[in-house]
């Protein structure tokens, strides 16, 4: 089946032609684990999950790799700002290693709660420093780098197509990315591949290298790790739209300079989740987490359903009112499906020819640049159909839910203590522990009360917090 996606590189919808027939090499930019993922971040991971499951639905095999940025990189993509890992460690009085592991697990827990399937390979930057050093040496041997103030820089003048992905002039890229001037750069858009002399004199995460003891620039990790696990030719690379002008532009420059040919065939980007016309950002310190939505009475799948109501390439405006509306719609949908499940008869025999007609229609929609809205229309037609028996309907609903991942035929979650999700409880306990450390007693009490409403009692002790059903 033809599967088409919008390619940011060409600004056009294109049919995917895999490097290897029937198999897709997919790389997605993972989190920087210095704080909780906010719901805007999670929208991107939901989009990537739907992409992967949609391609699998149409018969493609996917090898999915995602990085974990657990080595400090700066707040700005342009080698400026403050070290994110150090900021997290200072904020919470922990080591940078403790911060990295804590927030990595918090992120992966959020993904599980959202029914986001884990990649085949999740690779940590700190475990691939040697790969990055070797990659930089290749660029150095080919003449794409220079050393200034002890740091190794990539020279964008050696890569003529630098502005291609962002589709901006060099002046526009410079204006949009430069926060403060690095006097050691030959060109303001040059970027650091390896720091041996950063402004952080007490940088904790450092490694020996041919250029001296230091740490890698942010952009190099994705190039080095993606090629290690996917090879020099990759089908699809995903991320948020904020990665386009700097991070992904720099990735392309260094990667294609190293290998000497086109590196990624299709670039896909998820748009922002916005609140009051502003992009959600961790740097502001005011952002919404999945745990916060749970505290407010929403399930993680309420949020997944909310995200699925908008095309991934369109900005999505968030409000609790719109989330509540999406929650009601999902409950109504599940109620209708529950009636079908309860009405199913043992003597009903599915006609797979009729089933396949709907499967083909569903596949056609998701293969059209993830037209999930139309895919939901096919689901609605299945539910309403007078031509399908209940067994056929249930088969199709479960089949479509391989992509939606909304647990459509499962019993309602988190209605009482008998079926409450243990990961939901643990996520709230982690959030409460963080609030207590920050002496935010009001928030800690609010979380305790939320769990009490589900008949879950917390027991605090010197060994931590346990819970039991009342």
C-alpha cells in the first residue's frame, strides 16, 4: 500500500519508498532528562507513536531508535545559555547522574501511561561518547572542523546546503538562533562538536578526547547514535518543529559531510501544543505535566484522545475545557463500544470479506499523512453499521485500536480501587515526593487527597512512601 507523509525537507507530501523494501528505519529525537516532560513534549511522542503503528498496520516493519540526552547541553540550541543537567541538579540538590536516571524513568513511565510503544532501541548519550568522538574525527579528517579556544567547531561554510531544511536565508537563521555572540566562531552559525573549554569551569560530566577533557555538543549525539543503530541511510527522522532551524539543520550538515551522501529521506515534525497563544516551555518554569492532568481527574488516555483530534502538523490549543470535552467524547465512544461487547452472541460468525473492506478504508486514511480524523470516521461507521454483526464490529474496533491505542474495548480504567492503574499511583507518588522536597505542602496534600478519592491510602516512612487500598 502507498504510504504518504509530509516531508519537511521538500515541503511536499511524498510516498515513502524505503531504503530496504518493506522495512523502515525510524529515528526520533528523545528527551533531555533534566525535568519532567511537559504535555507539549508528549504530544510529539504521541504523534511519532501513531506514525509507527500506522506504518506497521499497513504491513511495514519498523526499526525504531530514540536517544536519551543525559549529558548536559545548553538551554539554547545555539551553544548559549545554561547547562540543563546542571540546572536540574542544582534545583533538586542531586547529582547530575541521579537527575538523569530519575527523569528518564519519569519520561518512560509517562510513555507507558499514554500507551506509547517503546522503541526497539533507547540509547543514552553518556553511553556513546566514544561513538561521538569517532564521528568528530571523521569530520576533522575531511576538513569540516576547526579548533578555537580549545573547542572543536563545525564550519557551515564547508556545507553549501546548510539552510535547506529550514528553508530560510542564512541571515534569517542567524537572527532566529543567536542569543549571544561566541567570539571564537568564524561564522555565527557554526556549532560546537566538542567542548574542552566551556564557560562552566566545574562541568561534572566530562570525558577524555583527542582534543582534551570535555564533553560533546548536543547535535553530534543524534548523528552518531542513529548511524550506529540504523546505518548511513535512514528513512524517517522525527521531532518537534522547534528542532528544524538549528538542531536538525546541524544534524544534516554534520551527517552528510561525514558520509558524503543524503542521510535521511523524509523529515517529519510535530507542531506545538499552545496555551494562550504561547508555546509551552520548561525554561519558563510554568508547564503542565501528565501527572498534573491526572491530578485534575483526567486519565492519560483522555490526553492521548485529545491529541488525536488534531493533525500532527497543526498547532493544537490546549485548555482544560477542551480536554474535558475530549474526555466526554471518549467516554461516550467507549460506552457505545461497551454496548456492542455486551450484545455479542456466541453464534455470530465474522465475514472476513466485509471486515477487510473496512480495514482497507481505515488503512487508506492513516496512510494519507496520518489522517486520523478520517480514521475515526471509519470507526464511527463500523459502530453504526447495520451490515456488520457485533463480532465483526468488535474485531474491527480492536484492529483499529492497534493505531489509536485507546483501550477501546477494555473495561473503564481508574473508576475504583479494584482496577486503578498502579503506574498512575506511582506517578502521583513521585510528584508528591518532589512537592514535599520543595516544601510545597499544598500540592502534596492535594495529591494525597486525589488518591484518597480512589480509596488509595499513602503511608510515609523513613524508607519512602507506600500505598494500600482502604
